[in-house]
């Protein structure tokens, strides 16, 4: 006997998103040109300063950023049924712990941490190892062992691994581990990004040594699970390099010589520009770092300094009522 429908029609997800988008538009929000799930709305502070209110949408989960986020959540709540206890200042969002920390220049800023997700994941991985009878490196089993880096040593090279190829079961386990690690990076653990990016190159045919390194990354996370990524709004004072060939004016002149006819194409329907934000980009590469192919591994860090004075409010919508109505409508239409 079927007591509950687990899945709706194939187009139910599109129908849900269309209906939610129509609702947000009626409330004055506009979908962002760069990311259609980011919605903005022009607003004015009590002192007359103009700014944008933002809504981040993830399926049926909403995150509102505004001076007074409650009024927007209440307006959405007049159309949708909110899940009980789902509204309020977010503590966990999409698996990431949300908290406030003190920043260098004084005051507080928001931060994200994957501590709870890492704790649960490490517990699951250890249980999987125990159930499947995989051998666990003695160092990783030692509670006193505190690795300082995600790999067993800083000089370890994946391309020089000569251990035996993984069986189908171990290869599948390896792929599951990499998928989990990549989501942990999304939750703010950028300190393992380089290692996981390199491990991802061997998803099709990993070796046992690669599997051990992936497990070592989890040991590293288990020891350093409290690492937090903070959104510090402090502006950075970037001094010009001593070498004149690296100055800002020199680079601008060099780029004009390389691309004399280059022109930045801006969308004609872009929203009105707000207060300027500071963007700092740092990049580096290990020139010909791969010992076999001599390919380089590049890394890029982008820091975007945003305004401080915003409040947050999260809510989760209940889709059941709307989806059942939509299903009936299609059934009536044959």
C-alpha cells in the first residue's frame, strides 16, 4: 500500500521553481544576471542611503540578507507555508555552521564552518572502514598523531604513486570520498582544495596509495575540524611591489599593448551599480610541477570585500501543498 508519494512528475521541479520565481518577482525581486538563484531588490536605509536586499535560493531553502530580513520572509510566508521552526537567524545552512567571529579591526563578522559536517563525515568513514575490513594506517589510528598537512608529507607526489590499482569496490569507495571532500571545500575548507583537486585527477583509475592519501585528508580534517572561514569586511591596504615591472600602471600599459582593441562588454540590463567593493585576486603556480607530464598546477584566491551592515534570516518552505495542486492540475488535463 502506498502511503506517501516520494516523487512527483518529471516537471515538478521546474514547476516549483517557476512558481517560486513568479512569487519573488511580485515582491519586487529581480534575478541576478550572473546567478539566477540570487535575487536582489533595491532598498533605502533610514538615512537615505541606497542599497540592495538579497535573497539566496537553494531549491526550497531561502537566505535573506537585509537590514530587516524579517519583513521579506514574512511576505514570502504569506504565500508559502513555512516549515515549523525553520525561520530565524541561520545556525546551519546547507551543511555549514553559521556563526559570528571578531575580526582584526574590531567588531563582528559572519563566518562559516564545516565542523559539524566534518565530524559526522569522519564518523561515517571510520564506520565504513570498520564494516568493510579495510586496513587503516597505524598513524591514522593513533590519536596522538596530528598531521600538519592533508597529505602524509608535503613532498608527496600523486603522479609517482606505484602501488597496485584499486579494485572496483575500493575505486568506488575512493570516488565517494572525493565527492564528500569536494563538498567540504564548498563549505569553506579551502585549505584542502589543492590536494583534493589533484586527487580528483585519478577518479577513473585510482591506486591504493591514492586511496590512503584521501583517507589521510580525512584524518587531517578530524584533527583540524574547528577551522573557520570568516568574511572579514576590513579593506586591505595593498602596497605596490618594489619591482617596477609589477606595478599597476606597468601592467595596465602591458595589457593595452597585448590587447589594443579589447573592450569590456557590459550587459545593457544590469542593475544600477552600488557602492564600490574591493576585489583582490592572488594567483600562483608550481611551474612544471608534475614530475611526469611537466604540467603546472595553478591556484587562484579571490577576496571580495562587501559592506558590513546586514542582518540574515533563513527559512525553509514547504512544497507539499503546491506540488499536490500542480499534480492534480496535470492529471485533470489528461
